[in-house]
C-alpha cells in the first residue's frame, strides 16, 4: 500500500496533512526518510515513524499454499474448488488473492496476499521472477535438451520464450523427470515448451517462486510467510 494511503488509514491525518508531513521530512520507514507518498510500505513488517513516533498498525497477509490438482487459482468459481477454499475462514479476507496462476491440473506453490501493489510488481515482465517446476514427461530427454531450453524456444505462433534452465533428474524411453526454471508466465508455457521439444508433460508441480519454496508443506496445506520471507519479497516494491 502507498504510504500516503497507509497513513490516512491509520488516522495520522487528512490527505493534505499527510502530504505536509511527508514534505516536511517527518516520516521515516525503517529509519530512512520518505518524502514521496508513492512509496509502497507494509506496516506489519516495516517500522514507520511519524514525527519521531512509531506507528502500530496491522500489516498485509502473506500465505504459501501447496495447491492440489483440481483446484483453480481464482478467488471464486462456480464449478471448482478455489485456492481460497483451501484456507480456513478466519484467514480469508475480501482483498486476498493469488499472485499469478497455476493450471487447474498443476500442483504446487501458490502465493496468496492482500498486498495488491506487490502482486502487480512481481508479475511485471521487467522483474523476471524465477519459477521452478518439477515435471514428469512421457519420453526421453536426450543430450540436446539442456541447450534446447537454454537457447530460448519459439512457438509455432511466433511467441518467443526467454532462455530456461533445465536440470534433468532422470531419463528413460518411457518417462523422464526434470526441474525447469523459467522467468516468465506465458499461458501453458511449460507444457508448450516441452511439446516444442517433442514430449508431453504428464505431471507438473511448481516447487519455487521468487525464492519461496514449499519445503515439507503437505499437499492442500498452507502457512504464513516468515518475517524473513516477507522482507525478501517486498523488495519487489522498491
């Protein structure tokens, strides 16, 4: 949330009064002077001081969900269970939403938050947020596979993909396993990339996103981000 809006919400003053406080160098975030109202902050993890007094405010919510197959990455759906349905009622707020999407049949890490500006920044193409996926394939990954993905794949419709990192875990004539890391989020991108190579994805799970990992989080379960994790991801707001 923008700091001017945050200060208004915390009843520090009216819009004009907040502007004056910022202009007169009365506002600090984590000890650093802030004079622009456009700076995004999270009062839950950042120390905000106005005229030398620290504010006490509730911050944003951040959760990691290990999404099961069959669950859709949406706030609501008439036919299918959503990622919000995986949370307890007390943790669901009107502003909570998933950053990015996973296909309904894809499992793995989904980041949920009510920090709208953060989601916008993390999905913006200029940030190239890394996402890693565990894939099972219906055939063999040969010696040229790594360089094929590193060179950047072009789909038949002319869509160009940035270079991707492929780590082969096992390979065989009937099934192979690998971890692929991409920095974009095109529609069905991972599946299409492997189709371009000549293989079909039979299982797909996102295991990391923007440095966040699932760890031992069971399928269908979720947890709040640690303070360290939140500190890292809000750097996208800088």
